[in-house]
C-alpha cells in the first residue's frame, strides 16, 4: 500500500482551517488503508525538506491553504524532491493565488469576471471605481482583508486600517447569487449555492466557518442549462490556469452569466467543505474523493 504524507497546519492565518482539512483527510486515508503520516508545515522550509526526505512518501496529500502551501512554494519543493503531490502544480498555484494575475488570465480567455483594477492605496486619494466596490489583498484567502466600500468615509477608513501591503485589488461589487463549482481531474463535478445570513455583505470568514451563519444548497437550484453553463465556465477557468486535481471556482450569477471571482487550487477539505459537498452530490464520497486525488497525484 502507498505511503501518503498529509501536509497540514503551517504558520499562516489559515492554520486552523488547514488543521481541519488535514484531520479529515488523514482519517479518510486510514479508512482506505494507506500508510499515513503527517507533517505540520514548519516555518523553516529546509526543515520541511529534511522531514520529507526522512519519511520518503509515495504521495504528499497537500492540505495547506494560503501562502506557501497554495502559492507554488511547497509545490516547487515537491517537484525538486520528485514526490508526487495532490492538486495543482507550481504555475497554476502561483497564478491562481495572485488575484491580479488571475484576473488578467480570465480576461485573456474571455471568462466573465467583475471589472478589476490593481492600485497602490497611497497613490489613490479617491476611490477609482464607483461605489459599491470591493477591496481585496492580492494574495490572501478565507475572505481575509476583504472590504465593501460604499462611501467616501469607507474609503478613508480603509486607507487608515489597511494592513496587507501598499497594493491591493479593487473590484466592482456584484450583489448577486453566489455559486461555486468544483472541478476534479479536468471534469466539472457540479455546483453549490451559498446563502449567507442577510446581515453579511460578503461570504465572510465568519459566514464560512461558523456553523449556521450560511445555508448551502447543493446542487445549486438553477435550471439544467444554467447548471451546464456554470460547469463550462468553471472548467474553462480551471483550464485557463492549467490546474490539475481538485479546484473550486467561486462565481457570482445574475441569472444569465457566471462571473468568476477566483479559483482556489487548495479548497477547504473537510467532509462538509464546499468542494467535497459538491462531490458528494455526484455520489462521490469523501473517502472516494481522497482516493481519486491520491491516484492522480503527480509532479510538474
Ligand atoms: N466582486 C465581488 N462582488 C461581490 N462580492 C464579492 C466580490 N468579490 C468577492 N466577494 C465576496 O467575498 C468573498 C471572498 O472573496 P474571494 O474573491 O473569493 O476571496 P477569498 O480568497 O478570500 O475567498 C466571496 O466569496 C464573496 O462573497
Ligand atoms: Mg473565495
């Protein structure tokens, strides 16, 4: 049986989320009979290399989220060590993690996406898009640092409190139905609609991870042809970035068009996370999903 090492935790803001993904994955791997081990991502990446060499696994199951684990850094180390790993390779990970680069790739490929600019906050006395708009860090996840700007006052407050570097992206705020889709090994699996409580203006960190703060409808209650369009848009997005393995595509839907917000190369991965829920709606259990991902693990 294959030796599979789960990579989890790490020092970043998404540590807790990653520990949950890792724990769920580990028990599925055990249920499937794999020889398992875990590595909590150390701050010093030389230490990671030492631990990987000591274990010498057949496959690394990457359960990291956010910088280092999702931005191509870990993927590049695994390529060098020739250890096959789950999810996307270096280039897709690097591009997907950078919301400005992704936006440019979506535009080049005619994938619908909200109007977006990259700006330096210190050089922009006025907000460059009409209100309401949304400001995001270039390289974060889990809704960290996302602000809806509805007035000059919000804009001034944002500039005072912003702590994610000088540059950010600013985007038209689309108050639409939020629908995500999952793609596995170049096949669009299906959709899920996210309905945060009315009090939320976005699918925030709290709405994402506190039970009861959002409802999830899986598959999304949309017509068959719109379901097909969601899947086509998601697959095009996945292919435009050159992804592999599992990915989740976050979109807004106005009844006719799916506007892509981002693609997550390392989506949340507990049994009740969005991508696994989508898989389950297509009769792929969490353990089966884990097995398929181990099978399709590779290096660049
Ligand atoms: N342009 C937008 N219009 C409306 N809501 C948005 C927009 N962009 C993001 N959001 C909201 O913010 C959430 C997080 O944004 P997203 O771009 O997916 O970044 P993250 O990497 O933090 O998940 C989305 O799930 C959505 O609810
Ligand atoms: Mg998102």
